[in-house]
């Protein structure tokens, strides 16, 4: 149980690190984005970039959670649900600043993308175990 709790916490911390680092890189690499970031008056391309950062961070979170929790799908889904619960209030506060498709895309993708990240870890670990088994038999 402690390992699963640690996995969820680690996954959420990794999500914050990845999203923050990618956001800082986006601001540094895209001056137009940096100029409108505080006002949140993003163009379509900027919103897609933000959604892409969120998607990547969520997949990485799912992967980390699955690796630490020994491939527990339930733990990975729990991390995704916690992320969703944390972001709903934020998106409610920002509802008028973004189009509805933006909010729905972000919020509705959190749990499935966490699951996908977890499945990537499961498949890679399973493949590695199978390859290791084959090598041992040789």
C-alpha cells in the first residue's frame, strides 16, 4: 500500500516538474507566447501547445506511477483521477478565458492519458521480462 501511495505522489510531482519545465521552455522559445502568457490571451496554436504539454506530462506521470507501483493499473488511474480533481477547480475559475473545447480536451484526457502512460510502462517491462527470459534459456 505504501508503495502505491508513493507511486501516486511521485507521479504527481513528476507531472508538475515536466509541465513546469516545458512551460518555461515554451516561454523562452516563443516570445509571442511569453508576451501573452500572463494575460492568457492565447492563439489557437498556443492553446494546442499548452494542451500538448499537459498531455506529455500526464503520459509521463502514468509511466512513472506504473513503474514505481509495479505496473498497477489502479494506482495509475488513481493518479489520473487525483490530477483531474485538482484541475477541475482551476478550470472552473478560468472557464471564461478559454473555449469550452480547450477545457474539455484537457480535463477529459487526464485519466486516459495517465492510463496510456501506465500501459507503456507495463508493455516495456513485460517485453523486457520476456526478452530476459529468452536470453536465460539460450
